[in-house]
């Protein structure tokens, strides 16, 4: 464990890079992390994007 060297993603273990391109999927994933999974800030952008993408597909079928 190395303190002060940034956080790593709880899912894939990659370092969390807050800089970078925002996408609608990352935005959706972040919203889900804050409102549903309560793990906001623990996942990298890629995992947020993957979650957001899957959730949007799933929610489209289930609730829209
Ligand atoms: Zn990740």
C-alpha cells in the first residue's frame, strides 16, 4: 500500500485518473455510483463508463 499515490479502482485495480475525457456513459456511471452503489470515487473512469453503458441499456429496456 502506497499512501498519497492516488487511488486505485475498486473493480479493475487501475489507478483512478480524474483527468480525461468525460462521456455521457461516464456521467451516467458516476450518477449511479453516487445514488445507487454508494461507491463514488472508488472506480476508474473506464469502469464508470462500462457501468453507465450497461445500466443505460438495461434501464432502457426495463423502465422506459
Ligand atoms: Zn476500473
